[in-house]
C-alpha cells in the first residue's frame, strides 16, 4: 500500500499569514504621500516601524487578493 505524506498545514498557514501581512503593509504605501520608485523602501520601513497604525485603504483588497493568488 502506498502511504501519502501529510501536508504541512502549519507551514502553509504560516506562509499564508506572512503573505497577507506583507500585502497589507505594502498596500499602506498607497496611503503615504510622495512614494516613488526611488524611496518606496524607506517608506516601507516607516510602515514596518509603525505596525499598529491603520494602513487600510482602497487598494488593500487588491493587494490581499494578489497575495491570495500567489499563495
């Protein structure tokens, strides 16, 4: 009889949560003024240093949907 390996649900869930949190914070870039291709990393560091601030905006669902498709 062929035995199947169990799916690593814990790892899959961890990757899912990490992708969703990253997508939420990346969508916060749309809320900041003056974000360009040259300074988006500095602005993203600002978002990561202020995680409890509300970063929800119109593009959040789009970013979360893209993260769900990537997952």
